[in-house]
């Protein structure tokens, strides 16, 4: 189930060298000029949703097949660099739209956030927190994933429904092309 208005996300606080592995540069055209901005792409946890998976029998033991539920469905979260690692005194800093909790920030999805997705069903939905005057197409975020650290990129590829980062490069433009981000 995709992230929706009023859902609560836990966004991890990442610092130092590890943060560099999460940095992407998103490029787009707007008002007949080239634009670019630095973002961090993070894996947030949706506190309102669970992720379900099957429990399968293990070797000779018969546990049966059933559904299991784990808390906090994972959500791809892009945040403008200056609103994450910039001065915490800035009015748009993530600490100002959410509350600081142990190891990160808890934010409620409101109209200050935008989202992108693969299709109208909400598959591969991701959340963006940035200045709404920026108007990049959705696929600009998805195709930027290849510049993150390998482990981060692979994890996010899976959240977008792709087997690998190479699949993102080959298919992102087809799935997300021509659509601006949506408002919650």
C-alpha cells in the first residue's frame, strides 16, 4: 500500500561519511533553463503500514504457509540536501516539520511533501521533501539512484520493484516519464 496523507514516517538521521553514499544530484529543465539540486535518498519507515510476507516451510519441518506481518513498511524518501544536512535553524529543516526522535525524525505526511509513483495504483511510490517551486519530472529522481552507494542503490531498486540498479536505468524513464511530482 502506498504512503498516503497523514501517514507517519520515521526518517533516519544519517551523518558523516555514510551520508555521502545517500547523496544524489537531480537534474531537470524548467522555464527554458537547466536546473539541478542535491538530494539525499533515504529509506524511511511508514509507522502506519506493515509489510507482509509469506512464511514458507523450512526443509523437513512443516510450518505451513501463512502470512506474517512486520511493522513499518519501507518507503523511499528524497529530501533536499539543505533541508536535511543544512542548518537546523532553517524554517524548512526536517526537524521543523517533524519531531526529533531517537535516531531520526518522525514526520506526518501533509501538503508540504510530494510524491512520485510508477502508475495510478501507487506502485513504487516515493516521497519528496523539497521546495515546491522545483518542477522536475518523477523519473529524474528515480534515474538518479545509480549514483548512490551500491547497497543503498540495490535496496531502493527493490522498493521501486526492480531486480537491479541496471533495471532502473533501463526502465525508469518508461515507467515514470513525463509526470511531475504529485501533491499529497
